[in-house]
């Protein structure tokens, strides 16, 4: 069987190599824009987050926020070039491996050689795997290189995945030396509380919390006022009736819904005091990392980055080099692994089509078309919240191309489904007529 | 190795390829498979080679049902398809090497009666080189750069290089020049003498007549006649060429009616004589007896050529 596998690889390696080269040069050219993008980040940020652009980019799987980091920027292009073009290409190749033999009539020769049809089918799949692997080795190598070239220009980025309990403890213990250097003002405190509030609400599963308050609804009702808690407290105290009525709309607990005006004012005063005390402590402490780091590590790491204190942090806690970096190589590998798995699945589906269809002359084109449909189904319909389930019907929907994670269970499920198709294709291939001309 | 078709039937959708076809080709036979285009020759062959699945019935090679266990006998079968399609980007040398590598296993070496795959590889190289010499093949060229004739030569070499015991050829000589046709046929005769079974589908009737021992005629997906060429000729029509005086022609017509002879051709008309050809199923003795009563200038009695037989069956 080795002879057959090697034979297929030799026949196909050239187009695969050219394809890899084409994609790699597109990626390399794209990376040339990176310096311009980083220099004009602020301007770009404003433009990209306007409603229209946000939606358009969303449709093409471009995450605006992610684009700012080096790997995020790379992945934005990788997703386009590697996933779509590579996926389409290997779906085509997968189908063509079987279809071409029948189209050209060479199957009349190959099928008479002392290998069973199952072995022919399997060896074609194995050679497809070798080709995909080669393709991704080239992409990874060149991708790595072109990112390394831009590393010094890239902003520092926090890798959430690398943020282990152990490392957090280290920062809490050793962070005092730089805590003093961190400048903290009202605005930072306000941003901190906002983020904490948002975090607690989004993490909360049920809409009504244990106290019987629909916090999410309440925060939505407050709207922009949430940006400035001090002002909100003042507003509440100056017009308690209106806010009490508003509050009661979001209360399910009986005792709370009976709340009178005086108790409400008292409670607001209490909360205001708590907030002010916290604010005072937050702004004046010399041990900000020791006291508050654990509550929201990412917030403080981003603060360290913003205030150009990364070097000080690395001196205090060298381990943090694995958490904060300009070129997150692991994220690059994670993203590429996701794309690799999707490509494997698409190639396998292509082979299924070449194997199962009796009149398979057009199978490569059909596999190509189907892959494109998958891609746009995932991109465009996946963005529409009500239709987001559609992405689970496409292989692309299972991949986490941002590089944030490898959802192994999900990828394995996808691979398993593809293998089922593969087996069905093999069973059909074993028993069917070859469609060469009669 | 014998080949047996047992009620083999193949439908393409509703169209019929072959219909309840029965055929036995004995071990060691040189079988000619003859029929017009569209009669089902290629369908029958592809069924036999497990490239198509029968709609019903079976084909056996060496008692193995080819639609079920073809893998068991693949190494003993050589097949030359009609349209000589091979991997165009490879040179002939590379094609031959690839082909050899496919047979380089212990199991095949054992089957072929040698103790090591390398030994069998040497045997294959020897046979390839002999054929390359005889057929005058340029092995450095890429396959796609070859003419149709040369492509067919390569397909032939690949079909027999692995010492198959049964060799199936689908119109091997079409597109080849007569010289090469003869080299190919003499190679087949040699392989036949070595005890191999040859199954030759052909358009060229003289080729079948000169080489095959048995011939099968197929029409509309069914066998019309299967017999040795000798028997086929003996049992069938006799071709009588008569030269008679013109004024005697009436008596000839009467003779023809009495003996159920059919006027096949009027070859020549001379000033006072005619040369005519009759076909009859009567035996030679009968013919001689009846001819005695006629006044003839000249007479000859022949067995018809396969071509004439063919015309008789298909027109």
C-alpha cells in the first residue's frame, strides 16, 4: 500500500506546493500592512467599530478587537486564505483523487492491480493526509517567519489561556515592586467597576439573582448612567420616587417589592458609602496587585501594558513572559491546528463524494462548491443570532480560528462525523460500478 | 484458468448492456470475442474484470465469482483495456517501475513460484525488456507524448508483465500498424503455448481467424454462437463458386431452389459465361451429388471466411 500512497503523493505534491506558495505569499504581503495598521490603530479602531463596518467584517469572520494583536491580525488573513482557499482546494483534491481515475479511465488499469478497492480508497486518503500536512507545515513555517519579522512592532497582548492560578498567585506575591508605579485615578476605578459589573452579569446564568433582583434588566434600564456611578447615586437621591418605581419593575421578591421610600434612600446611601470607600481604597493603595489582582487579572495586566510597565512586571515575575507577549506563538499554533482539522474534514468529505457518487466526473467541482457554501453559511448566517445554529451544519463552525482555544471535544466530534461519511464512501466505492466510458 | 459467464446481465438504467449471457471459455483456450459495436463486448469484459457489477448472474474466473472475490485472483489476471489510458505525466520507465512495485510482495512471489519478491521483479524486468525490444518502444518519453499505437503497446506490456495466467484484451490491435499487430499477436500465440488462457475481443476478423482456437459471436448482449473456428466453418454454410454457360443459367436457378442455395454474389460476366457464388447449408457430399447433373465450366467449394460468417450472422 505504501507504493500507492507514495505514488499519489508524487502525482499531487506539485499543485499542493504551488497552492501553499500562493497562499503564503498572500499572507506575507498582507503582513506588510501590519506596521501601517499598528501606527493608525486608534483611527482604525474608531472606523471599524462603526455599525456598518462591524457587520461587514463580522460576515467575513473578522473580529475587530482581535485584529489589533499580531496573531489576531495574521489570523484575520489566515482564516480567509488558509481556511477558505485551502479548504476549497483540498475538498477538490479529495474528490479528484478518486474522480480523476474514472474520468481519464486509468481506473481500468489501477483496479486490476493486486490491491483491493478498499486499499485503493484508504491509500488515497492517506496520501491526502500527507498532502494536507505538507501544506500546513509550509503555511506554519512561513507564517511564523513573517510574524517574527513584525514582532517588535506589535502591541503587547494578554493570553488568557496562559493565565494559570499559579501565575496569578506569583503576581499577587511579587507584584508590590511595581504596584507603586501603577498610576490609578478615578477613571481607572470607574472602568474597573464597570468591567466587574459587566462580568458578574454576563457570567450569571439566570436573569434573576439570589436576592430576587433582575440585575441585567436593571443595568439595561440605567443605560449610559452606569458609566458614572457617582452621578447615578446623586440622581437617585435627588429623585428617589422615580428610581424606586424603576427598581420595583425588576424585583420579583415580595419583601423587596414592598420597599418604601425611606428604606430605599437609606439603601442608596449605604451603597454610595460602600462605593466611595472602595474607590478611596482602590485609588490610594500601594498594593494594588496584592489587593485587587485576583478579582480581574486581565484588567490589571492590560493596565500594566497601557502604562508601559511590562518590563518591570517581567523583572518581578519572569513567568509573566508566558502570559504577556507581542508574538503569541501558541495562539498561532492553536489557530492553525483548528484550520488544519477543518481542512482534514473537508478533504475527507471531498473523498466521500468522489467515492460514493457513481457518476463522479463533476464531484471535484461539487465538493468545491459545497465548501464555499459551507464557508458563507458559517460566516454570514452565523452572524445572525437567530440563525447561529446553522454554523453547526458546516465544518467551519467547529473551528476556533481566533487562536484562543482548541476545543478538542468539538473537533473530535467533527472528525468523527467526517469519518462516518468516509466509511460510507468506502463501502459504496467497494461495490459500485466505475463510471469510465463503456 | 477458465472463464464462465452464468446468466450474466447488466442494465444501464433501463438500457441493456448484456442479457442473460452464458459463455464458457476453457482453461488454455485462445478465445476470440467477436461482435459489432454496441453488442456488449466491452460490458461483458468490464463485468468480468469487476469494473462493473452485474445486475444479475455471475462471472467466474477459475471458479472465483469476480463480483465478490476478485481480489483473490487479481495477480493472475492480465487486462488490456480498449482505450489505453495511463498516467500521462509519467515516463514509460516510471510507469513500468510503478507497475513492478505493485507486485513486489511475498504473497505474489509465492503465487508465482519464486522464493523472493526480488526474484519475481527480475522476471518482470526480463519480460518487459523482451517486449520493449519486440514492440520497439521508447521508454524515456512521457506517456502522454506517445502516439495511440505506442500507448497501446505500453498498455499491452503492462497487461502481461506480471506473468498472468489469464489475459483479457479489449480490441488490442486497433490503431496499431500491421507490423506491430503481428508482433503483438505472435506474442499472444507464444503466451498461449505456455498454457495461458487468452480472451481476445476484436473487430479484426482475420486476426481472430488466424490466431484463435475458439470464437464466440455476440449480438445485442447475447451469445449467438460459440464454437471452434473449424467447427463453425464446417457446420455452417458452404460457399460454391460456379462458372456456367449463360444459357445454362436457368438450370442453375432450378438447382439452387432444389438445394436451398442462396445466390450470394455474381462475380463476373463474360461473353458467354457467368461466375456466380452460392451459399448453402447442404453437406459437401450432397452438393457434389447434385452438381453432377449440371453442365459446368468450373466449380469450387470453400468454407466461408469468418468475415462472410460474420456478415451472415449480423445482416
